[in-house]
C-alpha cells in the first residue's frame, strides 16, 4: 500500500486484533508478548514449496507446509524490489528501498533507517541475527558489521556471499572457498540453523526477536550429500514458457546473455536447487522441534519468507530482477496458533512494506511511525475479511522497470520496451499483452494513476532521474546514458 500507516491507539489496536482474530481467550492480551522468529531465504521460488498453489510437481517441503497448515499462507505477497539489497531494506524498514538509499545491490542502507531490530529492541526484546544481511555495502563476507541496526547479537551476521561452509576458529566465524562444501556441522544452512537453535534455547523465558537469513537456495547450485543428489534432473518439470520465442516476450524478459542453456542444463540446475530447498525444509523442522522442546512454540510468532524468487527456466531465464511472478512473488507464511486459525489463506495482494505494520499489530508492539508505507494485514485474518477494506495493490520497482499489481492485473512500464498489461485471471502464465486492447483502456488509466502516485510520493529514481547517481554510489564510476525519460513519459501520458 502507499499511504503511511497511522497506527491506532493501544486500546483500539487490541480491540481490532480481538475482533479480527480467532483468539482462544481475551486473557492472552495481558500475557507476555510473544517472541518473534523470522526464517528468511535467498532467491527461493514460491513454486518450490508444496503448500503453494501452482507449485512444482516435485516440490516436497513438509515442515514448511506444516507452518502454513497451522497458520496463514499469503498467496499474493510481492517483493517491492526483487533484488537482494533493496528487497531486504523494504522488508526490514517498512519503507521503499529508495527511501533508505538501498535501491541497488551493495549500496549501504542509510544509517538513520529504523529497522525491525530497532523496534523490537526498544520494546524490551533481546534481538539477534544470523546469516546473510546484504545491507552494508561491498563488504564480503563482512561478519559482525558495526552497524547492527538494532540486532544486538550479530556475531554470525555477514554482509554478503554464498559460501557453502562456515567454520569457527577461536570463536570467530570463517568462510571457506566457494569450492569447499561443508558437512552436517559446517554446511552454511546447517551452521546457521544450529546457531538459531542455540539462541532459542539460551533465551528461554525472555522476550526475544531473532532473524535467520539463509543464503540458499541462491547459487552456486550445490549442496552437501545427500541433498546434492536427492533429485534426478530427468524427473523434474520444465516450465511451459522455457521455449517461448523471443518475439513473444517483452524485451526486459528476454533470454539473458550467456544463459541460453539447453533443457538438460535446466534440469540439472533445478534438481540441485530442489535439493537445497529440501535441506532448508529439514532445518526448519529442526528449529520448530527446538521451539517445541523448549516450551516456546505457543508463544512464538514464526515467519517464513524470502527476498525474491527465481525464474528457474521460465521465459528461458534464471534468477530475479524483473516483475514477473516467478521473480517478484514470494512465499510468506506466518505461524502463531494462539491467534491465527489453521489453514488460513489470504489471496489479497500485499508486499514487503506491509510486513512491519502487520507484525507490530499482530504482536501488540508499542510503536508509531508515519513513515511506514504499508498496512497491517491482521484484519484480513478475520473470518469475515470480505468486509475489510484493503487496497489490494503492490508496487514493484527494480532497475529500469516499474509495475503495479492488483488481484486481476499487472501493468509494467520500462525503458526498453512498450508497456505490458497482464490479465492475471485470464493469463496466469503472464504471456499475453493486453495493453493495446481498447477494452482495457479504463483499467490502464486507473492503474497508471496509482503508479504515478507511488513514483512521485516515494521519489522513485525512475521518476526523479536518479539512477545515474545511484549507479555512481554503487560502483564509484560515472555511467553515461543512465538517465531515461520514456518510462516517465509513458506514465504521464496514460495517467491523464
């Protein structure tokens, strides 16, 4: 959503929660506030989770599925900026990436940015973070960054990189080369999951907030045994759009240079990717078991999500960075049995900036900040949510692309091609462009007005012409011909 959130008073907030959620007892409102555990992965396709609609046929994630079956699954949760740094900044601040100076990868987040870590620390929580951070510039790996943004225990936080082994030497974490693959103790996913379990056990009886940021299933596409050979490439599915002609795609979704892989390579890559996902799922199971054994399951909100998706062969592409669903739509699951009814599914459109408003509402956290861009999703968890007013709109801005998403449509403007309008109900595969169909004229104007409002109010660099300066900050170099005008021209033309 676009307008800053104006939080209700504490009394009204508790009343709203009690009306919206199937609480076991109103007495819970006076109990100690719950803990928070966020499990965050890197470049994970929502299709890789068997609990999601339109998942891959070979997806098998029983532990993550259990979170969804005992909580809420969001079917239309979008990364506002489907690239690592900007997506993480939006999720953790509740603001768009350009508002905290993190529009491109490797640009340090603004020092004055207020994060989820700050909010929970100010509310008396013990805060911790393990895993990939990617909000502190170029440092690599960059363990224990000085700017911890409210996450007090950040010994095992590292800025960036995708090593497959972490070892401790004299109490200090150390990475190995990319070619070295860890074992059950040192493989990165195992190592970080174990540190999370240690944190959970250590702080039993205290209020805590902990984020586990797993760098898989982002490449390199390799895992330790048995996961590395768990799937056979011959048995995995190939997306229908893998062989789509270049003339049938928008230019911004064309085949990536040097990535024109034959089907055999796609099958090999996807098989390894699925192995990493299965490994993550097993670690989620271990973490949830630790919560149960320590008696903290009922008093811990558990979130599973990712920074962005992975095209994994759709449109012949890999990785992320474009507004198509395989890249921009991510898994988002919240597990909290005392307040969330089992098997709840939310189909409304929401995005990263709605995350913090939703958490502080759900958990009764005392915090007010009108700079927050999102809205609390808590009212949508009500059984009578059909009566809840909801904007049902997400904005995506990545590189030289901007988009607006609603339940039925997705409108994309870019600097490299004509505008594209997808009818998500009629064309879930996102193949047909309806922009030049006169019947969609009113829809195009309505969506473009919304998009323009977003671009102007957030100083999006595609509107202000600030891409060149951001490129200079990121690389230290001046790049000619970075500023563009066609995207802005399209928006101005069709918003009239």
